């Protein structure tokens, strides 16, 4: 059995959606501006964790090198950290990083601070210098789902820490932030305006009210 939306509901919904569309555009512009400002304010400086690694930053080869330095970086082929397993641990997006020694560790990256050497990675690879990093001790085995995600291509060499190469950098994508803000603003706008438009229409006599008073105190649904 086909049922069509009542004309009063359709009219109110269309009016609310039209205004919500405009609200979404304005909200998106505000969210985009806020994201850009936050990204600039939180961007790590050169030499800081998540920032660009200069020549003075120690280049590690092994896990042992990592554990013996407060901060460090890695020079490695592009594919050593790309598409070799990812997962979410405590809202952190971690990926597998293969060290020059062949050891595999979990790490998060600020891609804005990566330096490419030689061939463009989009055309077959090349080497790169990763951002400044540090070891953060965490029991990664406490999250079995995360381990299944990140180790689908091979086991990690260490599960008691991950490498932070992001620092304070904003890692959320601008499109995700803007789209989420727009969608929420539009939903809230429709939820607020729909009953307002319907109530106004009922007062003007265009259609009946959803609720009507009975016996001076009670109300009933029509």
C-alpha cells in the first residue's frame, strides 16, 4: 500500500529544508575557516614532534635506536609506511611503519611535515624523510580489534608502544570536519523549524494542528 506524505507535512518540510540548505552553506564556511585557523595554530614547528626534521635530528635504523633517543626521524622509501596496515587505537589513526632494519611498529604521521627525496611518490615511490617522532608507551594488545586491523599484513615487532610523528598537528580532514558541521546544522534546523512552520500554518487555518486542547486542560493528538 502506497502512502503519500500529507500536504501540510510536505510543505513544512520543504520550507524547513530550504532554509536548512542555506544554514548548511553558512555553517560550512564558518567550519572551514575554523579548521584552517586551528590547523595553523596547532601546526608543529620545525624540529618539534610532528614537525619537519632537519639534518640535526637523529636518523634511526632500528627499534633500539628509537628507544635510545627522545626524538628522531627516519629516512626510508615511501612504501615503508604506506598501505601496509592501519587501525584505530583510542581514536588515533595508526599505520605500520617499517624501519630500515625491517622491524615493524605502529605510528601516526603529520603528512604536512613529510619531505620527499627524488622521485615523486605518486609515480612509483622514492625516498622520504618522515616528521620528527617520539616513542609513546601503550599496551597495544589491550585492543584486539586494532591489532587485527593493523597486523593483517604482518605482525608488529613491538606492541608496547607506538611512534608519535604528529604531535599537535590537526589530523582530521577538512572535508570531514566541514561536512559533519553542515549536516548537523541542517538536521537541527529542520527539527526546529518544522514544528514552528506547522504551528503557524495551523494558526492561520491552513491545516489542522497536531494537538488540540480538550476540556480546557488536556490535549489530544489529531
